[in-house]
C-alpha cells in the first residue's frame, strides 16, 4: 500500500528496519531500490511468507516492533530508515482459522502472534470488564453505542461464552439493530483485534524507542488504517517537531527546548484514487513521516 510514496520517502536510506514486514511487499520495493532490509513481524506465518518472497533481498525474523529498539541486531544494524505499516495483512484476514474476520463460523482468535500470543479474542471477551469493553469499542471502533454493546456482551456471556464470529455478530445485531451490517461488524471486530493485541499501547511505546535507535537524519514512516492509531502517530510526530512541549500556561520552558527533527508530511498522505479503487483496504490508509535531526 502506498508503495511508491513509501519508496520516495526512503530514497536516500541505506539500512531500513521494516517493523511490519508482512508479505514483504514494501521490503521488496525498498530492497530493489538498493537498501538493506531488516524485516520483523510478530506473526510467524508472515515471517515464513516474507522469507519465501524476499529470499536474500532481506533479513527477516520474528519480532515485535515495540521491542525492536532494545534488540541487539536492530541496534547493530544502525537503521537510517524505519517503516511501520500497521494493522492486519490480507493473508491474516483471509485465513478463517486466524479469526480476524466476521465470516460465519470463525473462531474468535485474532492473535497477531498466533497461538502463543496471549489471550485470544474469545478469552478477552470473556474476561474484560464492562468499562474496558466499552472503551475498546469506542477507541478502536468509533462506536457510539459502546456502553450498550459492552453491557450486552457482559449479559450475554453470563449464559455462555462468545466463541465464534456468529456469537459476536449476534451481540452486535442485538444492540445496533437488524439494519446493522458488514461495516458495523468490521468496526467492532477491528476494535476487538486492537484490544486483544494491545495495538495502540505497542505503537505508543515503539515510536519514541525507534526514534532513539535510528541514526541521525533517519526517516521514520508509519501507515495507519484507523483514526485511533493515526492520532497516536500524528501527535507523536508533531510533538517531536516542536521546539517546546511544556504546558502552554508554564512561564519558563523546562523541556528539551528544541525539535527532534522535522515532519516530512504536513498532512497524512492518502492513497491515489486509482489505488483506493483497486484495493478497498487502502482507502483508510494514512501515511505520515518524520526525519530525525541530522
Ligand atoms: C499491513 S501488514 C504489513 C504488510 C507489508 N508492509 C507488506 O508490504 O506486505 C501488517 C503486518 O504487521 C504485523 N504486525 C502487527 N503488529 C505488529 C507488531 N507489534 N510487531 C511486529 N509486527 C506486527 C502483522 O502481523 C502484519 O503481518
């Protein structure tokens, strides 16, 4: 997604960490332009796919971008480019066993890192408190009836677990009404996925650590697919680009007092009409980039 726009941002970079290597699409494009690539992905299936697709063009290993900055191989690589293309990949969405989609009869799993990756969506839906559920539906799914849906899930799970996509779709329908449809299911399933994988927490932790590990002058670029994650990226990069981040009412500056670099994208870059037409998933993509002070 946004392949040429990403390639243009990284055109001067020689050592790029692709923190979400997925099927290796971006990595292949960047490697073809002459960069060395260290690719990471939480999902062992994605790592296997990227290795098969990229061969010798990239080094690929299993890993979480939230932990990448502390890893010895990433530090030794001295990246002058870091790419995060957030969220789920098409192969993850298309594999019914992974439980990311609301297709009928799908187990509620949604763990990005597979079976070893902490509680599944079914386990999270069984254990989360009503407030946690409501907050997740609001922040990850922009759901206006988040509290009612959380209440309904708590009531419903008292009679039996929500184990499959049908159970969750039934709970959504019961609250949003019979006219609710695929867009509503997609939003709520996305919210559950974001919560199960702590996607916003991982992103917020990763960004400052990745900026720190990147070389002076490095480019950091992030593609977000949801307003919640794009907000984290936008605020973080704006903060990095500001000379002063003290509260406005504070009379004397006590913060770092200088920007950490400059925004490379004043506004989020969106896919072209042709790309959005060809790939419906691309429509929500927003690319933002930052250059660390040289
Ligand atoms: C949109 S896909 C990336 C597609 C890739 N850019 C390509 O061109 O094929 C997102 C990928 O990020 C991975 N991912 C999500 N969160 C992650 C995290 N915290 N650390 C590492 N990988 C993550 C997912 O497993 C998925 O494979």
